[in-house]
C-alpha cells in the first residue's frame, strides 16, 4: 500500500526494447523541451497530430501541457536522457450531474522514437491517473489514416469503440480494468522486462571493475571465473594499476575501455561504487552487478539514482554475482568456488550462502542451472524479473527462489500464477516468525500473521513452499526427474516389512494416502512376487525378491489407475545385493517409461538425496529418509492438483455502490484526519453499499430512543433484541460486559440500557440494537490491509473463542471464484459448512457472495485498514453478519499492476 506522503512524483518504467524512461507530471520548466519535441516532428507527423501543419499548434500544445492548475487537466511527460520523448494529456469534459465522467486525450511521441512503446506506456499511466480522478472513459479524435495511433488504442487492452465521420474517427476508450486489460499489460511488461535483462544475463561483452592484482580479491576471482568459464564475448578488467590481470587486458577506467560493455561487475570499495557506476552510465553501459557490501545510506541512494538516471539494470549490491549457462553467453560472473553445472533450474536468491549451497546441491544431483542470480540487497532486479526471464527461456524448466522480502507481492503473485502453469516454482518459506508483529486491534489483525500472509500468496500462486533448503532440494530432485502424480495415493513397496511400515507412516504424516490395493491388483502382485509376500499396502516383497520380480511389481503399480505414485524402500541384504538379482536394478534398469512417479528410499545411503541413472533417461530420486521422500511427493501432488484446476476469475458483483462507499469513507476521514474506528452506523452503511447481509439495526443515544428502536426492530413484544454499547476503540464487547442478549419486552430493554449507562457512563457514545438472530454456525470473516501485500481476506470459525481456536485461513484480494472455494474449504471447521453427520449444508452460495463482496470492498477502499465481521451466522437459508467493526486510515490507492520500476523507498524500507 502507498501512503499519501510517499506517492512518488516520478517513476521509471521499461520500454519494449528494454531501455528506461522517466514518467512524471509535466512542469513549467519542461515547456522548451516539449516545444522542441513538437517542432522536430516531420510535417506528416505534425499533420496527423494536429490535423494541419501549423507551427502555432506546437506552441499552444507546449503552453497547455506545461501550465499547471487547469481544472480537470492532467499532462504526463516521458523523458529519456533528460529529453522529452513523449507527452500524454487529458482534459475532463463537461457532464450533466449523474452522467459518467469522460475526458478528451491527446498523445504525441518524439520523431524517431515510435515503435518503442512510449505512447502505450504513457497511456497506461494516464489511465491510472484518470481512474483515481473518477473518470470512466476517454475520447480521442484522430484522422482515419493515422493507423499508428488507432493501433495504440486498439492494443491497449481496454474496451474501445470507433465512430467514423468522413476522414475523421472518434475513439472511445472505457477505463474499467478487467482481466483482458491486465493480461495486455502483463504481455507488454514481459517483453520489456526480458529485453532489459538480456545485457545482464546474455551480455556480448563484460568488464570487471575492481579486479585486483592480489590473487585473493573478490574482483579477481570473478574475472578468473568469467575467463575459465568460456565467456563467449569480450572480457576486460578495470584497474588503474595494471595492464593485464589473469590474462585479461586491464584499463584505467570504464571510459578507457576499447568498447562499451553490456555488463560491468563492480567489486570496488563502497565509497567508490557510485562514482564507477556514474562512469558506466555516462558511456552507455546497460547493466551492473554490484558485489560490494556495506554501502551507507548516501552511497546506496547515489548508486540507485545513477542506475535510474542512466537506465541501467542493477543486481545487488551485496551479492555473490550472476551466471547463465547458455552457449551464447557462458557467463559465470560469481565468486563461487565451483562453476555452475549447465541444466534446467533457474535460481534466484537473496542470500549468497544459500546460493552457494543450491549451486553445489544442484550440481551434485545433475539438475544444474540455466541461470543463477544472487539478488543481494535487491535494489532493482527482483524475483519477479527472474520469473519473467525464465518464462521466456526454453532451457528453464524449474524456477527456484529464496526471497527474504517482496517488493510488490501482488504483481509477483500474478506473474507466479502464470509461470507456475508451465513449470514448477519452488521457494523456501523463510521468515515465518511472528516476532515484531504489531499489537492487534481486532480479531482480523490478530489472525493475520506473517506466516498466514505469505502462505496465502504461495497457495494462490501455485508456488511450492518448502520449509528448508534440504526440503527444497529433495522436492526439486523429484520434480526434475519424475512426472507429476495425479493424486495423493501412494503404493509403498519394501523388501523388509518394518521399513515399509515406517515409510507408510511417513506418507500419512505428510498428508498422503496409503490405501489398501485393489483386489485384482493385489492378485497380480502375488503372481509375480516370491511366496510369502504381502500385497495389501505397504507391499512386502520379502528379502527373497529378485530384480525382475521387483521390476514387475513396480511396473504394475505405476501403471494402475488406483495408484498415483510408488515409493520403493530398500535395505541391503546378503541375498542379492551387488548381484544381477539386486532389487535396486529394478529402479535403474526399467525398460520403458513409467506413467506415474517412482521414488526410492535407500536407508544405507549417505547422501540425503541423489538421482539414480535409469535406462529410460528418467532418473529415480533416492532418499536417505522416508520422511524426505514423503514431503517431496506431497509437494508434487499439491502442485499437480493446483495446476489441474482451471485458473480462477473475479466474478462480477451486482448492486454494489463503490462511489457511495468512497463518499462515506472520505466524509469520516474529513472529520478524523488521522483515521479511527467509525461508529456502527457508518459500518452498517459501508456494508450496505456492498450488499453484505446484516441484521436490521438501530442506533440510540438515550433510553427513550432505545425503547422505541426495540419496538421497531421486533415483530411483537415477545421478540428478543440485543443491545451493544459503543465507544470509539471498543474491541471485545463480551470481555467488558458491553453486550446484552435475549432481551424481551420494554422492561428488560430499559433495565439493560440503564445498566450499560451506569457501568460505562459518558464513555458510552450510544447503543446499537438488533433483533436476536436465529441459531446457526458462527463464523468469522475479515480483511486486513497489509502494508506490503495489500488486502488480505480471512475466514474461519467465529464467536468469542475465535482467537483462542485460531481456525482461520486467508487469501489475498481480489478473490477469484477458485480462491473463494479454497478459502471455504481450508479451515478445520469446513465439514460443518458442507453438512456434518447428516446435517444439511449452510448457504454456501451466500457465504461465497459475502467473501467476494468483502474482497471487492477491500480493493475499492485502500483506507479500510481492518474489517471484522464476527460472528457471521451461517444457516441453510442464509448468511448474516451480526457484528461489524472497521478501522479507516488516510491511505491512497496503489495499483500494483501499473508498469514501473522499483522506487528508492521500496528498497530503503
């Protein structure tokens, strides 16, 4: 989320060719530059822009664009190397009250800069600004022959219509953001991102600045690795005190190099980093890797500003380096002791130590890496960038991430969802501790732990989140070598009964199923196994099993429709080990590819996991512990299930009034500039704007009003009501005795009101009355706006013990239909909702609608810091919220999908 005090005036973004432009509001001092850009247009471009060739039009446009303060007018400029290369502006049109607000737009791109995506990028940012201003549509006039600008509007991804009038055409662009538009933005962003990373990961030339004459220096180690790795492009060293280092020509400065390198690796002292980076930017270097650690705030700011000003992509600082094993690059710009083995895993880490460990483990297994990036302090290039690079790289079939922080989690989640449809994305769920969590002010805030938030991101995006580096390596080995399982049913086969039982226990503990085998299948196994074999599940082949008999057993299991995976547990025996009958040969000498995954547990194995070469070119992962194999299998099964489900979509909602909700929020924040807890009337009004069902209610500030309200709320005097005391900041009403239930008749209502007033005095601002709800399952639903992750929707068991039982699940908003289904089924209380022990299901459609509307409210209102609906009573005939608490803060909307590079504040935090 973006606080009002941190909204950047300037952003940087990537163009289609990978270069960078600055986008910001036009300023008076830009007038000469804007005028120059228009005056340098060709006569034909001038005619298409202004419908005529007249120098006066350029002057008028420059004055209008660069004069601030026009009501309903906004102008953006794009700058490259300090020069204006594009402008876009809108002017709001006069509208009758109640009509949708529209605006005229104009767009111009500098001569010679067409085809780079400048106009489209400016339009995306103008659309974002217009939405914030309440504008719902753009109109634009163009000549019918101006195919280029018409194509820009058509390809934008928004719903567009055209009206032709002779030689003119009027375009209308509707600004509603939908999946089609976001997909178009994704596509453009992906093209630009990959292009910007080519000089980094596939450079045609590399220089190492800070390659020392001393053999033990970091820069010299990188230079040696680049040279010994067979870098395909030119290689230089930068050192003012040497002519040759490690057989590589050395030059006094970057400016003295015989050519401008694509990539420069910096291993200079911290005080010199910004200066050397400035030299790189001045000569036109496209990418930097900064290995140096220990930059202070000023040095870090100078480095970041330099990279943004010159459009250089940056890895680091404080990193191990980067590598790419493609033949066209053969890049090893790391100071790791051993070169990365070429392979199929893309690896990005923040910790250099973790990076070294993964390179070693993947090399040992034979998995290898396609590219490796040590992100370090992650000023610029992030996990999101790397996912998009791997998505476009045919060599990468596994994406492995170790991230300690997320700069833009919602954009990362969207990218990961897309990438995970084509390849597994694995990570280590680091930072699961709740240390440092702020004091919770509501049930929602209490439930929303960092672990839950990260888990929601990983679950929704299909990311395989392991709990350790070892578990990540174990799972990678299985996914690299074997097909995905179709489910969680595992057949355990062992040549020693006790080890099979241990493996079965490990599978069940991990969340897999070890069901009894089909009768027919068990009979087939008895026919091929030695006498005395047990064929239930686990299958005990006995120690007398030969390689051929074991192979027949495993093949039958792996081909049967009631089995999703086979786990073979072997212990060495004196009967066959090391001979032609060794049952291990059943795994390594399979004659054909098995349709389902097979893994092994070799209890005498020293390595935690290794890959056994197989005759079918599909290695079999072998683990030293059954728990390791079981965890890898369950990760693969869950990923396969996620991948098999259709991608979700955000359903449209009827009857909502976002504009009315925004007015309520803004009116409250006008009265309370620092934010706070709205009273029950405002809370109920906000829920009404989103048609979230709640009981009828009334507000009373004195006894007579309370009595009248009670009579109005119930059908007859035998109807029962609840009275809830209210004052700002009240959280747990039950704990403080601020709640009275089952009140029947005026006497009980009067007595309850007087008791509350006597107990709380002037602190009590009033009371909130509702009719008593019929019994049902008490649930909890809420939203918390995470400063980094955005709105998080929580759901689970409610009532007074909601925090004690902690039966909650969470998903990041906006919720898709698939997210809602997953949210409903995740808590332990889920069986109660679907009908438990003969009871009928509750109104599931009503619950889905409540969660979808809560999600939409949170996305529409970034000021909604916390929302607490507890309890929500669910019955077969409906769903209703009984108690509502909201907290509002003065925040502004932040579009996580708007194309822009990271700002300085994002890494400084």
